[in-house]
């Protein structure tokens, strides 16, 4: 007999957990579609040359190769490690078939060769939205994406959260005024991006490792990371750093404009946070992160931002975009482990039709069909044991109603398991109308 071993880094939900996850997906999907985002799906695999276009190191990519491949056959395909690279390829390949701005959402599994740990998997779901323009993309699209993120977190109702935004233009401009540019500016952003993990002292140590950085620059950068405010106070806070330039002003103005366009419901947990950096260097404008306040050590559950060169590796056309990704599997693991979401429902079934005798099964099936037609998820018990056993089954599955059928007299009784009330009904339609 084969030994059963859990495969590390590959989450596996029980039915009640998957039902809860599906409810979360339905909530998010409804909000996305209310804003006109359309679903797409791309293959689980991409060409290795495509996956490597963002500079991803080989150890992160799972290669796809036939077990009995011919000797000397080189692998050409790999499992996608995120949904951004597939989106870039998709937009470049289908540009002539798409309407721009292209608004898409995508829920798919991705695979990474990371070391498994809490909240970090090798296989997991991402739930992305993006707005892609052809040629240009106005700030109204940035505001729409940020607003949708706020509405999603509000609708999920999983506890207090922080919706933090910043602007890479503002960061780059501040660092440029401190004498940092190019690789040194990128290194500084990478260091600041580690603030939640290593703290201010750790960031200071990382900054001091950067060649040519002054002690004043380290001090001002650290002071800038303490700026957390609303748009109405941002200019004053930035002015306190005693740095100014046209690009700094542009970065502030963009954040002010985005905040002005947000729906009030989406701004209740919003903060402009100058410590937010996002380590990936393809971000060019607004950047976004969401975390749950009670679990700062868990990190972010939503992240993203503005990028102006989405598909530059695949086409000469310019496709600027803005988008965010929800780490759905990460989020669900946190909700399950901390009891932040109800997982009592172990089945979609609402009703059970009992079977007195196998000779009654055809009529029982017809009753169940009527209930299902009326959108009442219904099971017919698979055997005909004592009724007590059938009722226990309904209770174990979290069903509310049990139907008792006499095929000879066509008599139907229904019991409400919650209220313990039992009554005879003339027909299923009568019960449906009085339910």
C-alpha cells in the first residue's frame, strides 16, 4: 500500500473551506464585473523565453517536460509564476482583437519554486485586475483600480485593513534630489521596501551599503518613510523634508488627483504612505498594498501599481497599464487559520429527500427535480435505511430541510431542522410559496 505524504507548498482545502473560498471569489468577481472588467484565461504554461522576459531567475520556474522525453530534448515550456507576464504576452498577441482600454480580471493558479512557509506556497491562486491602454492611460484608471481594491476589502469584511498608496515618481524624485539616480536609486527603493521586515535600523544599514550614499541621504530617506497621511496633508509633509523639484510636485499632484476621484466607501482605510516602495522596478506611478492590521507580520494580501511598459519585450507598441493582484490562497490561509471566515457549511445542499423504500426512488427523484428547478440544492438519499440515519446525514451536511415522501399516497411532509417544525404540504409549489 502506497504511503500518503502531504506535498509541501500545495494547499488542499476541505469542502467547507472551498465553499468559503468560492463565496469570497463570488464577492470579488461581482465587484470587478460591476466596473466592467471582463474575464480571461491564459494557458498554465508559457514559453521559457517568455517567462524569462522579466528577469526571473531559473530556480523560480517549474519546467514542463514529458517524463519519457527523448534524450537530448530541451524543455521549452514552464508553468507561469504570475499573471503579469502572461498578460503582457496576451495583450501583444491579441492587440488587434481587443478594445482599449482593455479591462480584464483573471483568476488562475500560478507556480513558484519558493521554499514553502506560512503564507507562501508553490502553487496558489492569484486574482488580478488590470486596465491596459494603447498609447496612453489617464490617471482616472489608476483611481478606478485603487477604488475597486478598497471596495473589495470593505465587502469581504475580514477585519480592519490598511490600504496604502504611494507614487514611484515621488520616490524617484526625492531620491534624485538627494543625489541618487539609476542603480543607486533602485537600490535605495529595494532597501526601503524591506522596512516592515527589518525595521528602520535594518533599512539604515542596507542604505549605508549603497556606494556613494551620504549620511544626510540616509537620514532624509528614513524621515520620509515616517510620512503617513491623507492627501490634504501630503504637500506640507513633503515640504518638511526641504526637497523640491518639478517631478516631486508631479508625484504629489498625481496622488492628490487619484484620491479626489475615489468613491468615499473606498477611502475609509486609505493612507498615503511614503514607506511603501514595491521592490519591482517596472512600476512607474502609483503603487498599492493592502494588509490586515492585526497581522502585520503576514505581509500584504493585495499589491500592485502603475507600469508604463507592460509589453515592451513583445512589441514596439506602448501599452501602459495599472493593476493589482490579490494573493487569494495566501488570504484564504490567513482567514482559515485565524477563524476570520465562517467554514460551517460543508455542502451546498439545502434539502434532503428521504427514501422509505427503493420502490419510492423514482418519485423521490421527481420531487428533488422540482426543488432543484426552483433553485433549491437538493440531494436524494442514496439508500433506504431507517429515517433516523437519513436525518443524521442531513444534519451532518448542514442541510435545513428534510422531505419525507410516500409514493403510494403522494403525501409529502417537510421538516425544518433548525426550528424542528414538521408539516404536511399539498405540493412542492405550496412549500416554495410559503418558504
